[in-house]
């Protein structure tokens, strides 16, 4: 990239990032930020749709899905970031220190998570518009309510996704790192109790039995590769008597292991309820699915090449926290890698990010889009070749 282009990019990244910081967007109140993004995307000639996810969860906008046409013999690329921030990223008074590090006066969270991601996508698209490289179609997805358990992307209709592979711009970690493996998490509530015997006996014995079953389950082969955490253990009152409940989460690198663990829980309590005069209620919810992008997949090879061309050392990572990437990959089957954005201390008033990091990510995205793999089958469709 020549000096002129670099100067334009740095100025644009800075301006866009500061504009975004000036628009509060706590989860469910992303509307104003969404309007800003829609205007910027339409200026670039993109078509923008807003889905109905917001209506379902009480937000003032839905997820934004935007399209930039491109050479359809090349793969379609998805660029994804989330528009919302944690609740305390409002009335942000950003400061920039001499090293170009942006932070707040410690009265609010900065919200670089994930406004840095949104800024990098918008800046990369403007560079594409300016430099006009050959590229395939580009789909942009800006989600809502990521910070509330990824409620926005969970409600995205999968048929809206039409990309072959893509990038998520929303990970902790220095620029150059990228997440290829994400842990999955299932939350559960198990309630257990006896029906017929004196109340005090019922509850003490229900506590003992529930503990015992959980301990046995944990030692069983179905839980060999599953982490387990009980957050709450408490008595519950029911019309037919007293019970006891455990609320917790199970985590694993494999969705199959998570499903097997849930099945084992259900089977254990079913057989217990058949043997004794007891009842159980097991409720489970996938907080986020696990995913894994294999080493030789197209998206991994290409992002590593782009990073190297931008002077970065690519470092693949595994993470235990969930993000929109878990749903894109683990649920919708779209191979995306989640890029380290360089922000530090996200979700705290100490959050900070270097403008140069957002610029580096923007350059990586630009390179990734502007160096598409050629279609081996001339004129053929690219879809289904991740
Ligand atoms: Zn985030």
C-alpha cells in the first residue's frame, strides 16, 4: 500500500472509530449506531436489510445484513462484527495518548469491543471502493445483543447467510492472532424431588440423591471430555412437595460430547425416577456451540497469507468464551475465523486499543478480500467449497 493510501486509511479508521464511540449502543439499544452504519454502507452502494431479531428480543433494531456485489465466479466473503457494547460503555469520553492508544477517563467502558471491528469493516469497504480491486461478492453482518449471550445472531435466519467463508472481527488478543477453535457451552437446570414421604425427609434425601447422581455422572465416560460447573444448588417448593435444583453449565470442545453429556444426564434421572417415587425436570439450552476450523481449510490458509503479506505473524488460537463466530461456524456451518483486534481489558473502564491495531486489521481485511482464490473450475459456481 503506498503512502497516500496508508494516510487515507489511517485518517478514515480514526474518524470512523471516533464517530462510533460517540454513538452509545448498549445491547438492545443499537438503533442509533445501526442507522449510522446503514448510511455508511448505502454510501458505498451496498444494499442493506435489517432482520426481525430485534423485535423478538425487544431491541430497537435487528441485525444488519449488507451486500456488495462482486465477481460471482469468486467466493463470497462474510465480514462480521457486533454493534452492541456492554451497558457501561455510554457517555464515553475517549482520550488518545501519545502512542496512539485510545482509552476513556475511566468513568465508562470504551466499547472498542466491538466498535473497533465495525470501524475496520467500514474502513476496509471504503478502501475497496477507492482502490477497486477484483473481489467476489461481500456480505456484511453487523449483529445486535452479542454481549447478552449472542441473542442477535441466535435469531438470524440461516438462509440469510450466503457466504462461502468469512471473518469475524471480535476477539481479544493481539492483531495477528485468530480464533480457529471455540469451546461450546450448554446451560442446564435439573430439579429433583420425591413425592411421597415427610417433607423434611424428602428434601434432605433429595439433596443427597441429586448430589450423588451428579457425582456419578461426572465420573462417567460421557463426561470424560466435558467441563462442568454448578453455579447454584437450592431447594424449590412445589405443589406436590419440596425438591432441590442444581443450575450449572457444561463445556466441551466438541458438540457431540455436549450432546452425549446431556443425554447421559437425562438417562440417569429417568432411571432414577423409575426406581423411586420421584420426579425430575431437566432443562438445557445451548449457550453457544463449539466449533473448529481445520488447519488446511481455505479460510485459514488465506487469512494466514493475508497476515503475512501485511507483515504480521499469524497465530491460531483456541478460546473458551463464546462469540458470534460460535454460531456462524458451530450452528450455521459457515467457516469463519475470529480475528484478534488488539483491544485490552474489554468490558472494564481500563479498556484500551491502539489506532494502529485497527488500521492493521483493516489492511488484513482489505488484503483478504482483494486476493481471492481463483476458481479452479472456470465459470463454475464457488459455493460449497470452503
Ligand atoms: Zn465482542
